[in-house]
């Protein structure tokens, strides 16, 4: 307004006042926008986290019932069934395949059904492989007991989870137990 009244003859104090007002407005508006949000730094469920450790978030009542049924079935060893697929498990739980897939992938955070099964199977395999009393049990037998159809998928899943083959893991686990016993 002052610039319009003075019609182009701007004094130095007016230029300084314009710069100062613009700076105050910029900082005043930027502070609320740049405030740190604690939710931004919340941890994201990572690889190798078991299903029971993952946050469920805001599940619908149907999803809560399905999650409870799923976790119950898994704790009873449903993951050890050979040839288990998402359709079969959904039928056993009395829900649709779509609902189960949505829960496992969307809510529990697994990449796919195989990753979900592996979150149960691999820890069991590690226990058996590290058990000195079961050292003579072949890796193939362990894989079949855990529900894998053959050795190849078991080896790939195990190596992806541990960066070791099952045989290497067994050797390392038994070696570390031997050094502890000495």
C-alpha cells in the first residue's frame, strides 16, 4: 500500500521492511510444516519377523477372527502339511482365499504365502538342525517333515533366511555347541 501511495519512490527502509516481513512469514509458515512426526520414524516390520511379532494394526472384526484362527492353526502345526496352499488353508479355517491372502499380505506384512509359511518352518528347521541328538537325521527328512515337497525349495528358503545352506547351518551350530562344551 505504501509503495502505491509513494508511486515508485521507494525509500530504503521500505525495502528492508518488505524483506523482513517476507522472512518472518516464511519462517512462521515453515515451522509447522517442518515439525518432526514421530510416526514417520516408527519401525517397519522387517524381514525375518515372525507372524506373532507383527503388529496387527486396526483389523476389522472379521480379520481379527481370521487372524486368531490362523495363528491357532499355525501353532498346532498346520504349516507342516505337505502341499499346503492358501486355498486349502482358507478352507480349513472356514474363510475365503481372498480374505486370508489380504490378511497375510496386507495386514501381517508378508510378501506372499510362502514367506508366511517359511516364518514358521525355518525356525523349526533351525532347532532340528542345531540339535546334536538329531545329527543323523537327513536334511531331506527335515524338509519333508516341515511340509516342503522337496529339498530344493527348502534349501532356497533356508538360505534366503539365514545366508547358509541347511548343511552349513548344522555344521556351524554343532561346532559352536562343541566349543561351548569344552
